[in-house]
C-alpha cells in the first residue's frame, strides 16, 4: 500500500501518520521525501488498514493499493492450485467435476430418477435445492428438511455426494450432519454472519458469485470463510446482472481467467443460472471448460415443463448425457479429463 501525502504536509503530520501505522504492528513504513510530495510505502500485512479511514486524514492526498485485500484466498501466497474433497470426489486438479441435478428437490421419485440419470451420464456430485431463495414469497419455497432427507436417500442409491443451498445459519448443524458440500447462493454471498459461521465448519463450501458482485468482493467473501479457519472453498460463477435482458444473466467467463490468476481456489461455472435458457447450457458449458473452469454445475430435470423452479434453464437427462460427451472432447483439448 502506498500513501501519498498532501503537498505541503508537515514533517510532524508525516511522522504522525507513519507512527500510527507502525503502532498497528507487522508493517514497516518507508517514507520517500520529495521536494513537492512525500509518499509512504507500506510493507507487511496491510489487511487491517482501512484505506477510507486514512483518507479521512486531511494531510493525506490518496491511498494506492498494490496488493489485493484477500490473503488466504490469494495465489501469491499459495502458488499451487487447491483441491477440495467433497465426499470421495475431489474438485480441482486435472479432473473436472460436474455437479448436476434439479433446481429443487420436488419428490422422492423426481430426485432419484434424476440422480440415477446424471450418475449414469458421468456427473460427480448431485445437486438439488431443499431451501429455495425465491424472489416471490408466493413461489415454491422448497421441501426444506424433507427435501434434505430425499437428497440423502438419492445419495444412498447412487453413491453421489450431495450439494445443497443453506440459507440460514440456524440450519448449519443439520447441514453438517447430512450434506457433503454446503452451497452459499448468489443472494447470500455477502451475508457476513452466514460466512463467519461457515468459517467454523470444515465442510466444503460452494460459494456462488453474487449477481452484482465484483471479482474482488467475491474473493473477499471466500476470505471471510477462510479467515474463520475453513479453507475448503469452491467458487462458482453463475452469471452477473448487466444491461442485457435477453439472457437471465451475463455469463462472465473472463472471471474464470481472473480468478485462476488471483486465487488458488477451484472455480466452476453454472451455465444454467448464467443464461436462464436450456439451449444455451451446452455451448456455455463447452466454453467454460475451454477457458479453464474446474467443472460445471448444471440443472437437470426429468420434466422441465412442469418443474417447480427454473424449468426454462433445465435440461433433460438425455441432453445432459450429450453435454457430458461433448465436454469430454473439450477437456481433452485443454489437458483435463472427466
Ligand atoms: C440455485 O443454484 O438453484 C440458485 C438459486 O442459484 P443462484 O444462487 O446462483 O441464483
Ligand atoms: Mn435454480
């Protein structure tokens, strides 16, 4: 971090700012005195410094950040790519992970039928929402605890580990007991109480990008969980809000390249929520693997036209099998495998 002092800042003011920062511990302040301007170069752990607070000093002109504010999620301090174990499968590394299943668990029959089909096609993790974050309070809210039990039953039948969304910190004990990976949805990416609580578990967390979150904000949310002690995080790009209305969201594939450079955490793409259209899932799945994603999350439903949630973006099991065959080829081309 670099602090640019105001033109004409007195020696007393410069020393005051430098001493205040040194007193925080773990930081060395290197002043460079110019004829017009003085700048202070800060070396060390600046994560506890609030740039906005420093800018409130009348003798400070501006603050320039040279390192990212996230540390544990930062590739600079962890050059190797991280791998996260979910049940007996691993997310990250050379093998791609594919999480597939319906948006919501609707019945025992529905989830077991879809679970068997996606397993057969090569999915590595079963997804299904039991607690649904819906825009309208009148829409289907999920089967809740019953839905969790149905997912567990589908895991027993297929052997696939399960991932499902947690909405409230009050349910975390039940989720710790029952699920293999806890999903934090886009709408809760900055629910900091929830993130802090998830720092205390050792369950893997699938952290979806908030619909209006910058890449830095997303990585700072991962940092919240990691700062609490849980480093088992998988990131998921699920599209962001832009001015475009043709698609439900805009699929930000450049975020995959950015996250791979900035962080060591595995990152997957959800082309279902990222487009909102079933016929765009296959091309975007291909593109995601081609740009270096560690896997995919895809909504699969046995009867999309009657799905209780997200039918328009859900593909049928036979289309899912086609996507799997297709991305196998792309994976080979980019040195990955399924
Ligand atoms: C989901 O995975 O069904 C979901 C609600 O996703 P998101 O949080 O990305 O909207
Ligand atoms: Mn959905």
